[in-house]
C-alpha cells in the first residue's frame, strides 16, 4: 500500500461531508479501499489535529490521539 493516502486521486468516488480547515470527513461512495487494511471503508477522517473525538453510533464513541511515536485509540460507551 502507498505511504500516503491520496484523497485527491479518489475524490470523485467519495462525498465530502465536512471540512473545517484542519479536519476533513468523507463518505465512501464507490468502494475506495482503506489505506490500512485494504478493505473498502465507510467514512474517512483526515485530520491535522493532535487529538480528535467522533461518534461511531448512538452508543459508542472513538477517540484518537497521535503521539510522536504511536497512536492511542480508545472506545467509549456514551
């Protein structure tokens, strides 16, 4: 897989849901493959923020924090 996901190359296959300058959220409309596992994804979040929190559904939330040498991921029940 590529070192960097090129959203511009597949932009026509996704729907932009939100872009606030340093975080962009897309919906996958055409089976674009995940840069991590290779399976098609549902939504893609690209962010330059150090931390980010977003909802998965009504009962779960996923939080991501990027550290200098690792990614910390926590799930939470609402």
